[in-house]
């Protein structure tokens, strides 16, 4: 699938100076919904183009900042779609008919189990986990998670993941000469995989700080 997407999106990339940020929003909204679509084919090239001055403003850092903001907003929009599916259609319907929406029962069950065990924080943590990244919004809808908290944790997790991918694209934008779209995405995905341990470690540190702060605040409230 990656090769097919890359061949089509390479043609779309020609419109990056004019429509780049709009395309980032649309494709990240799709990626964050129930439709299978890899974020790497959007955010890594966005970082690459931004740091080469080939995006909307032709200025590396402002373009990178805008791409991060727009990509995260797109991710949030797609996540709201999944949240709405969980909230409005409900658990029985999606477990029975989810396969028609690319939602496998096993994946839904896994996401729901994680949400039940660890609660709201999973909507942040799972944004950095393959496959579960998009689906975790559905059990949040099942549980009627407060919309403000859902938006906050989802945007935080999606923003962190998008930042990683933009940084990878920016690295190749500085280090490489000419690259095909497919080569860029493949090498970018490989670089993320090679360093995923460090990403997970940073994530664990963030979660630990959040848990400690949450417990401290709860302890203070009881006094």
C-alpha cells in the first residue's frame, strides 16, 4: 500500500507551495479517522519540504510550525469522527458492523481493554502506537469521556507524534540531496523504527510526570 500511496502523493506534492497545508490537514484527518492511511506519508514529506523552503511560506521554521499545527488539527478532526462513532453508534453496533468501517473486532477489543485499564491517558499514549493510534478514540466515545479532556490528550499525543515525523523529514531535508517521495518515506519510517526506543522512553517520562502530578493534586484535594 505504501508504494501505491507514495506514487499518487508524489504528484500531489507538486502543489505543496499553494495547497500544502490544506493537504496536510485533509490527509491527517483521514489518517486519524477509521480509514487506514499512514501518517508517515504526510508528515515526513511535510517536514522535508518545510526545511527546504518549498512549502507555503518558503521559510523553514514558520512552515514547520504551521505544518505541525495544521497536522495536529487534522488529527484532532479525524479523532472527533471516531469519538462520534463510539458515542452515537455505540459498542454493540460497531462490534457487529465495524468491519464495514475498517474496524476489526479484535482491534476494537484491544483498544477498549486499554482504555478501561488506564483511562483517559490512553488517548495520549496510544497516539504514538501503531494501529491503536486511531482506534483509541472509539472507546473514549463509548465511555463518554469529557470532550475537553479528550481533545486535550488527543491533541497532545497527535502533536508529539507529528513533531517526531516532521523532525525526521527535516533531517532528510538538511542531510539529503534529491530523493524520491517513496525513498523519503521508507527511509523516514526506518529512522523512526530504529529510534523508537528513545521515543518510548521520552513518552514514559511524560506519563510518569503526569501520573505523579495527578496523584499529588488528588492528595492535595483530599486535605
